[in-house]
C-alpha cells in the first residue's frame, strides 16, 4: 500500500477514533481525525484524504448528512466513504448507500476485514485518479484543438471572403463531410470584366485536405487580377501544390473563364468528373470530359496547360461538381452515379441546384456522407461588371512582328504562349491576356488541325468523337515533317487594336461552306463561332488558309 494513502476517521467517540488510528498506522496508512461531521468537512478541505471512515450517529452533523457533502467536495474523483456503524437494520444500511456511502464496517472492528476493504477501495480510488488526470489532459487538448479550429476557420472565412458575388450567374451548394472542407470554390472578376471560377477537390476531406486551399485561393485571386488565361492559372497552381503537398495528395480542379459579354467559355480540367453544358433552347447536352491530370502531380515540363474554348449563348448553363456528388451511396451501398445525374439534368426542372440536392438527399435516405459534395451552376450571360475600360492607359506606339514556325517547332514548342508573352509586355495589353490567348490559340489550332493536319471536325460527331479526334490529332502531329505556320502581330495605337494574322501552308478551306455549317449550329463549329463572337473583326483570305483577327483593347 502506498504510504501516502491518507484515511480520515470521523467518530464522536474517542475510543473508536484511537482504535482505528492504531490499526491503520500499523498497516502503513496516514491518518487524520475528526470528532463530527462539521469538523470532518474542515479537515477534508485541509488534508484531502483518500478515504473516509464515517460514523453514522454523531452530534451537529450525522453521517447521513456528512457523506453527500464530502462527495461533493471530492468532485469527479472517486472518494470511498465507508460507514462504521453498529446499526444492523436493513433500512439504516440502505440509507447509508442512498446518501453516498460505498461500504460498511461493523463495530467491533475486525482488522483483517478493515484492511481488505480499504485496499479494495484504494485500487478503485487509484483508477479514478488516473482517469481524472487523463480527462484533464483530454479536456486540455480538446480546448486547445477547438481554439486552433476556431483560428483556422476564421482564416478560411477571411480567405474566401474575396469571392466575387454574381448571383445572377452563379448558384452553388457546398456540403462538407467534416468541419473543414477539402472542396474549394473560388470566384473572381478579371481586369477586363471576365468572370473566373475555380472548383477544386483535394484528396480526402477535413483539415488535412483543406490546408492546400489557402495558398491556392491566394494564388488564384492574384493571377486573375493579372488577367491570366485558365491554362496559365493552372500552371501556377500546379507549381505551388507540387512544392507544398506530399506525394499522396493532389487537387482535382476545373478552372473556368466566362467572357464579360457571356459569349464564350474557356475551360481547363484536370482529374475532375465530367461537367455538362446544357442548351435547353436547342436541345443540346454537351459533356465536357477532363483533359488533364490533377494539379500537384506533374512536373512543369510534363504539365499540359491546353484549355478548351466554347462559344456559348445566353440560354446555356454549365454544371460543375466534385466526385462526392456522384459517389454518394444509399442504404444498400449503391452510388448515385453519372447516369442518374445526367437523366435528371436533361429535365429543366432538375437544372436548379436546390432540386438536385433534394433528389440527392432523397436517394441517400439519410446515410451519412463520407466525402465533400460541391456543385455549381453557371448561367452564360453578361457579367455586368461595370468596369470602366478607360481606366487603363495603352501604348501610343505601333508594334509589329512576325514569326514562322516549321514542323519541328510546331511539334516541340508552344508558339501561342510565347507570342502572348511578347504581346502582353506592351502597355495596356496585360489585362487582356486571357482573351488574347484565347483568340490566338483558336486561330492557331484551326490552322494546325484543319490546315496542316487536315483533320475534319465531323469526327467529333460520334459518341466518342472528341476522344477520337484528339487521338488522331496527337498521332498526326507526331508524324508531321513538313509545313509551316506564320503568325503576324500588329498593334494600331490610333484604334487601340491588336491584329493577329495566322497563315498556314495547307490547302485552306471553303469559308462560305464553313459559314453554312454555323447555321446548322453543329457542336464542332464552336471554335469558328467563338472567333466571330469575341473578336472585333475576323477576315479570311480567298482560299481559307489565312485568318486575320482583330481585338480592341479599350472596348467601352
């Protein structure tokens, strides 16, 4: 027995006190004494005994009244109270237990029984003290963790307060699986009024998944303010996450740019679920598949920043979501799935986010979600940013240069990016970088794919048409040994207009026939339409192997 174990003896008879004291000290216990209940309370406060031997019949405050008061002073730690009594009737013994007693010791005292009872209750007391200390440590860590969570939550809220509000265009739902969200949705307005959106899904969920959202959000807002293209933004965020995240973490992401007039979309997707472009008026339902690896996986020399560009009309709607939506399960373990979602979205009623979420909740039947769920709807319309384009000053000097890229350079380099890098060094052009990149890349890709590689857009008409088209494109590009593309750039300061002239060495195409295709609104004509919608002018030469695209920088 631990020699520090202290016993409080409470009895109004001196003989009983000294007899018990002698027995306990002989067995190695520390002993403190009290004559009655009132004195026992004072002694307890000073001595903090580990066990109490308590007489029932005493003046001032009897044992029945003293026991619950001692238990209250002991708090959460178990304090054994053993009643010492000559009473033998059942009602008296029952009352001893009812008021907080833990055991009985009958008079006259049996030393062996006394020792055994104290030893048994001492073990329980020791376990109670250890549990209490562990609880205090757990409470400390809990309070510390709660405080840390409050701080982190505050930082997260402040970080995302910068999201641009566009309620006439955007509707969204975010449902985290835990306190912190591994999904991220960022919205910002570019310097020329274009609307940028990023939806990301970090590996896992909770705080571990959410840590990457802070540097991503900061970088996203910063790059949008510079007017970078969605591909440029993807490059920068990939570089940040590659340095920041461990090897087993990454971020599946979609980065979207809506032209300020609501007439075009640029999309970069990496490791994300399909997104859907819906045009109810023309009964079109376009699936946009992920084209790249998720962010934070590939090194810079392996990373592909190519984006997809779409000409859109005001009635069209883009649906974007994370995989938590299609992977949620019902009580039978069946996933919600893509097929069920697409069947819903083909019905106009279910293209509203609240209705989709209601259907999702009905399907899951209350089964707890194990992944973050995010979904947004982007309506293609004017952004109405009210930005004054005249706030920027533009170069007053004419600029002009030209370069020709041969087959080897076409296979191994990205001339569009390098040309845009040079163009945006000109005063006032940087804010328009994403739009300029979009225009030149469309013109260049048309020259490459239809001029040099002689690919037909009709390949895209089949169910797997886009996959087949780009597979053929890659194969033909790798085999390309001849041909060239010339890019001319001219800036006219009097008009604050830039002109890109792209000429390929191919056979050209029938421009009038292409315009006729537009009347049929074929899905594969979107690139051609996009140039017409965004540029201030588009001119083709007679044989169709040259296009001149004009863009005015200070459009009011």
